[in-house]
C-alpha cells in the first residue's frame, strides 16, 4: 500500500534512510526518494537536509538534486536561495531534461510565468534537435512549455504544434491548458471553482512528485522456479499468486493499467527467494507477510535492478520466454 498520510510518508522516508545506511552504494536514489516523502509530509526542512547531504557527497546527478532542492526551498520561504540554485542550473546547461522541468515548474508554481517559459525554451533549444527523436522526457518539456505559453496568451509556434501532436490524452492539449477552463465549467458556484483550482494544483504537485522518483514504478516478477520455491517456503503467499501463468498475466495487466492512468517510467524487477529473505531480515519482518512484497519491489528498483517496460515489439519478452514481446505478452 502506498503512503497516504503525513505519518505514513515520514515512516516510509525513515525506512528508506535506514536502507541507505545499509547500502551506501545506493544512497543517492534512496535518499532522493526519502526526501520526496518528507516533502509530501510537509517536513521540508528535513528534506532540505537530505538534499544538502547528497550534494556534499559528489552525487551522480547534482543538477537534479539542486533543482529539487530549489523547488523545496521556495515552498517554505527560502526564495532567494531557490532563485540562486535555479540560476546556477540554467548557467550550467545540463543535458538531462529532468532538472529543467523541475525548475521551470517551480517558477510556474510561483507565478513567474515569463521566467518559466524562458526556462522551458532554453531547455528545448539545448536538448531538442531536428535530427533527434523526441523522448518522453523531452516531450514533457514541450508539454510544460505549451501550458505556460497558454497561460501567457502566446500564439502557437512550431514546438507548441509538436506538443499538440505528441499528446495522447483524451482531452486536447489546448483545452487542457486553457487558462479560462475553470470558468468554462458552466457553474457559478465558487465551491466548484475552488475544487477545480485545487485539482489543477494537485496535478502539478503529482507531476513534481513523480519527477523526484529517479527510478521506475516497478512490478515484481518471480521466475517460475523462484515462485515455486517461494510458495513452498511461505504458503500464505499463495493468495497473492494463483499460478505462475496468472502471475505473468497480472504483471502485464498491472503495467498496462498504470500506463493508461498516465504513470511513466515503469519497470519490472526480477525477484529471487534468497534476496527476498535477506530483505525481510533487514526489515525485521517475516517473508510470509504479503505487505513486504511491494517494499521489496521498490527497494530493488531503487538499487537500479529494474528493466524498463514495455520492451520494443521485436525485443525479447520480459517474461524470459525467448519470444519477441509482440508475439508473447505484448500481443495479448
């Protein structure tokens, strides 16, 4: 079950911090995830301390950490420090889209719309070339730029047209980003308008929270032999896995549902019984506990063990059948 209340977010953050202590080689992704949970619990000073800790240890992705730190600092009153970090990131011109999106959305969230547009445009100019295929990350930059330009009343340009073309949601991008949308609901009820404003703010918050996860949302995959050993050792888990074939179908179904809901950066982590038992021991929890399975998957993903999903149609299927994905689970 995913954390929902501030107390649950704090508990999850503290678990991740403990895990980072045991696995120092995985400290960066684990502490980034912990900081995200602390932000969601409104423990922003503790999140800031984690970002500072990471920046003092020669991290592999300092620009993303600085961007997340800037967004966090601005949210609890340290605007000058946040602006200095943002200026430094823009001057450094990182090649990764993620820090650009975080700082541009931070500017947008604080009504610095022209600066946000400049930031999105600088990133797009740097990272998007005519001969370079768009990725989900660079497409997100164009989508954010489109949104801010609509709020500013700018006419469409070529990149806005690309964002429109790449958008696959049920609501056209122009409508989704229409600044007059809250007045187009057909209601004079202030409560309904406030609810729409809250929904839009929540969407922005969810997007920023997602960016703070540097590893995939991962689903656990048990190879047939490992699953058989697991259920022999811990028969109470049979309620989670009716059969190996059903387990494989459930993986594909779950990932497709997550993708359809708009979740990105999906992956699959392959489990083994010895690894799972070691994880249970480190958590001082019985391996027979079904609730431990999701935590195990998250930890494996945080340690860089996830395989991105979906594979290309001609790549081997993730289930290790040896068949192309399009002829195996990708074709169902």
